[in-house]
């Protein structure tokens, strides 16, 4: 039973039914779940992100971008602490000319005065044109989206809701930026930011290599169970054909991939394998040599429970950390991702690896800005204006 | 004796003398007191708010609005917590192209260093072009306005001061937005946002009905004594002719309308009646059937004193709450207002009433944004530019 | 040993070697130390500040200014509390069209997650185009500048770092704004904001008077040792020829000018004298009559240690406070400066002196905005665009 009894009947439906409410004519009204990110939608958003990134290179392109949504005001309602997601949404808004406003204090004055959470959000929707929210309250973003749909049905003011991370559940825009980074890398385009050069030359070393997210081996290393990031990304990746996933985790029930996710992935056709060290092998071949993409994570100590804290702290983490030698054994084009922040004390990725061409994690962070800007362009339906601005400045490109 | 001894001789004057200092040639220099809102000024501000609201409907109109004050920077100095007033001022500034800055922490670093309050505000006036302030310190906004007047007299930099709520005393911009909502509703114009349709058809049901704020019965329900909102609004309404006010409150000295306000209203010619339930009658007619406007309020439990807390908590509040049946007995055009936030636990207005056409409280909140933008247009004296922009886009309208 | 072992070898070099890293082709890449402010650079920055101030007088000039850097986003990373410096940087950015973002909470969520400080700053540099930072961590801004230089060398994204005050050490932009105020005052130009009129008429009263910062007697009064402001400004002033400095402080080792600074100044050719009261004399002449500029400071009680608190609190401060009579004995053109906030309880400058034409401290605060804007124009290399905009609107002026 959620905190929102009047919406309980809507929350009780299947995931597919719920997703359905947040789109219209193939376009998102709200982004609440990672499962809304279909292959086709990802392609569209990534194309937009590319255009935004290219336009942002110079002063004139930036002026075009700021002219897309200057009449819009955003509310960033982040009652769960976040720096990276928050700042990257701020930057994304600013790129498009959207004015930003924020409420970050979980003890808002109005809540002290016993205002309901939904009244607070409806107030925000009176003043602002999109609500980007991160909250610990289960289902809160989803409920706000239903409220907006109700208002729209009765011809009252309604605005898009964006889920910017909810408790340990969902973080759809992180999955979006991870996919943008993966798709850009596996584009192997010479105009791509991805350091590895074109497909042709790579294929002489790696004969079976193809472009795109399909036909790849993805490895996820570290704290899998408690990372909403991995859950969201793996689910999205499971839509692509011929995908293999390796989960490399300490042998502890709090960290290992959980059975729910595993069976969901397998049902979708993903080959899933579990390992207990980055040095493990498959059929005699070291896994680091056989993977196309390595997604590192931080051990999320803040989620340790009192009962498991000592156990988890006693685990030897060296099998789950990168070093120069391990990276050197990876394929030359295989990106190393990390949702960041990384743990500077444990050091799952030591700083001396930052200049390796496979180290994509800082670029991944910056991609968050472009991908989130692309999402806002989509939600406000100004993709045509973006394409026109892009075509005008880059007449040759697609 | 205030905290500002050097300004005490100015604070000791009559309200009229003090009001006089804040205007010049019929225009406000600062907005400190509700009593500065004359009928004529309200008319001007509401006309501006209408123009702003209409222009804000589309992209081009928004661009015109943002072009009114792009060279201005505002300081929102809110040391008393507030979400609604704060955000609505932010939005109002942004609509007009004003850049916003804020100081909200009551323990500013400079105060730790024993800077005087007036030095802090003068510092703000060095960097910013208007100071919108909410503070618990009695007379602080007024004193800042005197300081600015002094600076102006000696040809130094001076900026407008806006009182955005001071302790339990004054909240002039709330009175402004309440009046804007009332005047728009009682305009009975078909272009108005007010749901009830035109005056003609209404008069067949309600023969004596006239447009405007005069000749009406206003009911205020709930926590009257501790609500600066009601005090400010009732005072402003008392300027209109043939006004009746009903105060419907629990029979407790902390909540009931106080004698000061009552005698002030009666002196101004208002007929005042007190009741102890929304179900009470006047000459056999239920009051809910006879009123033209119902202003609901929240019981402000945060102002309970230790001695009265138990008493007030034991009051049966059901006579002061709305429900479907009570609303159904009201006149079809009579707006229900509430300064918000409403109390979701007590439930003086249950959410199931939100879709009733008389429920004006969310529109009232949004009106706060338009009314505050109109105030800024007035203070910065760009009303002509606003009228020109409006006339260009809506050539037919007044 | 600093918190940044990997940068220790760089921190161990001489001040000159370190300064060298932060400029290129005579232009600043980062502003970290006051010693980077050469006479020639100060002249350029002050000319820019003058142009910005003049353009900001009207709507069109403001539009030109906002058009200088609208494609830039700033991060104000202020983990050490500050109001004045923070707000004045905000305003400076806004004048130039730069969008502002801020992180002020020292307990950022990412730090809770054990992100290293340098990772946090590199994250900021992913989203924003300049990082303006104030921190208590020794050498932090300097280390960030080295990190950015490393990134630049390997062709990765790099942004300018501005030190907005670090612990009790350095505050180079305060020295910049102090110098801007001093140079404007000693310009004796009739178009200058300095109230004293032109040099010619002044020379009849003060025959030896020249324009510029050279050939002057500067007095610093109050808490010298603990004021990074005085340290930075005195060092910068020591570059000018024929400069005398008087330090007027209580006879306590925590407050008196320290031997390091004194010998640094004397090596640079400054004549240094110490006094214990504003009423002291030199060769029979009261010092207040002989000085060209008086820099007042606040006793920084927050830096009192437990052992010295009682001692310092027992000092009679009356010899270090201004009053009407003392100011009347000063030269008519001699500016009174104060970095602010002033202490309203001790009252080193009573408010009744604020309207004296020598009282430059509020103008000095406002100059901080112009000087910081000039610095940003310099760092982003848009000085030419500024000069063009200025020449277009003020064709006659230099």
C-alpha cells in the first residue's frame, strides 16, 4: 500500500498498462520508467543529443539552442540529495534556454504546514512548465504523472513529469545517458567522439565486430543488486538482439544480481553469466579479453544494513577493481563506464587510468547533459525546430 | 521600541504619513503595506496582470515580456521560510526577463560577522535592482524603504523594496493577488478565466448581481485572528462600497476576528457579522446561500502557544470545513478562495472539491504570479512598454 | 604536506614558477594568487571594468554586455560561507549573460559517497565553463588549476579556475577590486565616480599630488595579521614606486602586521611604519593628515583562539575606530575603504560617516561587481568584443 491511496488502483496495474499512460501518439508525456525507453525512442533521442552536442560547439549554435525553449521554466524538485544528476539537468535546461528553479530542502515550509505532497507538486505546476523530480517516496513521480493526466483530461493546466531517480528503484535518465554513451561508442564513426577509429580498421583485429548495441558482451562489475543504475540499463539493453551480460560481483546476497532481474533478462533472451572476479575466465579465455563494454560500479556503503555491514566491509574487493594490467587486456575499443561518483578510498577505478582511451566515464557524465537536453526537446515537442537549426548549420550531415 | 532606533521617529508616525513616503506622483516607490493598494492602483495593476497573462500564452508574447526588464537583477531575501510566495516571485521575475538571486539562510555569513541588517540590505542594493524581502523582524522592510529614500535624497544608489510578508502582520502582495482573483471573477467577462459565464445569464438567477468588488457579501472562514492574509485582504476590500463581511470562526479568542480589525472595518462602512459555523443562517437563510465569495483558511497550528494549544486542538473543526453538500448550496458563481497551503490532515477543503467550478484556489495561486509580475512592471515603470506590446498583439482589446 | 599528494611536487616550487603556470601569452588562464596581478594587467582589467560600468548605465549597453558571454555557464563552488563575494560574482556573471550555478553545501552528496575533491571539480568542468571557488582546503584552487592544465595538455576539456578566497591565505579578486577603487579614486578624472574633483584644483591644496597608485601613503587600520585582504592588497600595491604604508594595530601579536609581510614589503621598496592609534603622529604631524588612503578592517573575532580570546576582547579599540573628528582631519580626497562587513557592535566605522564624500566602502563593494566582470571578460578572451561595444556607444572616449 503506497502513501497515495487515491491512486492505488492505478499503481496496481501491470507495468505495460502503466507505461501506456505516459505516452501519446508515440511520444512521451512523462518519463517515469526505464521501460519507456524503446529502441526506436532511444534512437530518436540519441540523434537529437548528437545534434545538440554539435550545435553547442560554437556561439551561433548555442544561440540557436537557447532559442528552442526560452519561454519555459523548469522546477527541479530534488528532495533526495544529488549533485551530478541535479547539475546535469540544470546545464541541460540552460543549454535550451529553459529557466531553472529548485526546491531541494526535504522540509519545505509548506510540508511543515501539512500540505499534501500532491498539493505541493500541483503548486509547482502552477508556476513552472516541467517538473524534474527525485524523491525517496515510492511511486511519487508516477503518482504526479497520473495527477497531471487527470488535470489534462479535465482541461486544466498540466505539465510533464520527469523521474530523476527514485529511491533504489528507477533512474531512467541514467539509463538514457548510458545508452547514449554506448550507442555513440559502438557507432565507430570517425566523426564520433569515441576515440577508437573507424569500424573498418577495427574489424581487421576483431572480425565479428558490428555497429550498434546488439551482438555484444556487456560486463557489470561491483555492487549490482543495490544499484538502480545497473538494473535500469540492463533492462533497456535486453531489448537488443544477441546480448550477453556478465555480472562480476562479490559472493554476497546483498551485492549479487538478484533473481528477479536475472530471470527478466533471460526471458528477454539475454545470456547471463555470473563471476566472482575480473580475472575469471570463460572457456579458458579471460573475461576481460572477451567483453565489448565494462560497466564499473561503486560499492554503495550507505545502503549497508547494520547486520551486513561488518560482512560487506570484510570482503576483499581487489577482484573488483581495475588496474593498468587489467585494462591492457581489454579490447582496444571496449568502453569503461561508471555512473560516478567513484569511491576514492576503495578505488575501483584508480585515477591513473583516466587518460586511457577506453576510459569513457567523464565523457559519459558530459553525455548526461546532452541526453537530458534531448529528452527535454522531446517532451516539449520542439524536435523539428532542433532539426531545422541543425540542418541550417550543418547542411551536409544527416 | 524597534530594533532600528535611528528610524524610530519615522515608525512612530501615522499609517497615512508612512504610506505617503512610499509613493511619488501616484506611483509606488516601494510596496510595504496593504493600505497602499488603493482602488485605482488595484485597477491599474489588474489590467497589467491581464495583459501579462494574455501575452504569456504564446512564444512571441513571452518574448515580448522577457524583453521588458532583461537588464534588471532581483534579490529575493527570504529569511522567513516560504515556498509559495518565493517561487511565485521567482516565476514573476523570470516572465519579465529579470534575473533572480536569493539569500534564504537566516544565518548569513555576514550576520555571523556582526554586520547590521541594514548594511546587508544596502550591500544587496549595490548588486541588485530590487529587493523582495520576507522577514520576521518587525518593521524591517519599512526601515529598508526609509534607508533607500535617504540614499535617493542624497543622490546615491537606491532600489525598490517589496514586502513579501512580515511576521504575522502584513502580506500586501497576497492581498494583491486575492484582489486580482476577486476582480477577475466578478468581471463576469466571457474572456475572463472565471468559469461562471456572462453577467446577463447570471442575472436571471441572481437579479441584484453587479460586476466588481462592491455590493458583495464576503465570508472568511477559519483562523482569522492569526492570518495576516485575511487582515490585509479585508482592509483592502473595505474601500469598496456596500460591502458585507461574515467571519466564521471557532469561538476562541485566538482565532476570532479581533476587535481592532472589526472596528477598522466598521469605521470604513463595512457591515460585519460573526458566526460559529458554515451552517449558520441569517434571517433564516443559510449563510452559504447568501454569500458572493468564500475565503477559507487553514488553522495555523504553528502559532499555537503552549497555554492554548490543548484548547485549540480540542475544538471540533467540522463546522469550518467544506464538503460537497455545503458547496452545492453556494451561488453558482461564488468563488472559493484559500491562500494555501491547505491542511491535508484537517482537510478544510477536501481534494474531491478541486474540480468544482467554484474552486478557484489553484487559479488564485497562479494569479499570484501574474499579479506579482504586474507589480514589478509598475515599480520599474515599464507599463507603457507592456501596453505597447499588448496592443501590437491584441489590437482589438482595450 | 597537502591533501593532494599527486600534486605536491608542483606545490613545492617557488611562487614565481607557480604563477607562471596560470598564464599564457600574457593572459591569465586561471586566477589563483594576488601576485598574478601585475601593474600592466591591473591597468587592463580596470579599463575593462570602466567600460563595463559605463555600458551598464542604460538598457542598450546592458544588452551589449549580456551578449558577450551568453553561451557560458559558471559554477560558483563556495564551500566556505560567503555572501558578499558570492553575490558579487553572481551579479558579475549575470551582467555578461553568463548563467550561474552553485554548490554551497560543504557536505555534497558526492563527498558523502567518498568522491575525491578533484573528481567533483572535474565533474563541474564537464557541465560548466568556469569554476569560481572558495574553499577552506589549503591549495585546493591551485591544484584544480594544475588538473585543468593537465587536461588541456592532453587535449581534453579544460576550464578556467578562479580563486574566490581560500582560508586565511589569498583573496586575489578582493585585491583586484580594492585596486580598482584606488586607481579610480586617484585618477582624479571628472568623469570618475570619485567625488573629489579634478587634479588641478586639488593640487592648489596638495601641491605634490599626482595621479595613480604611486607616490602615496596608505594606512591600514585594525586586524592586519588575520586579514588576507590586507596581505593581498599590500603585496599588489608594493609593485608601485614610492609607496609608504602605515599599519595601525593594537599591540598584540595576533593582530599586528607579521614579520613576513613586513620584510616582503620592505624588500619591494615600501617604507613601512607601525602605529598603535589613529591619533599617532609622524614628525609631529598627525598621521590622519598625512595619508592618501585609509583602509579600515574589522577585528575578526571568529579567528580568536581560546588562549587569546580574553586578551583580545580586553583591548581598548577606540584608537582604531573612526569618528567625525578623525575623518575631518583627513585630506579631502583621501578615500576610506573597508572590505566589509563592518562590525556593527564595535563600530570601527559608525554609520553617520557613510555620507562623507571620502566614504568609499559602498562604492568599493559595487566596484567588486565591475572588477569581477572585467576578470571574466579577460579569462574568456572577449575583451575585443567589449571594446567594440564600448566604442560604438561612446565614440569619443578612449
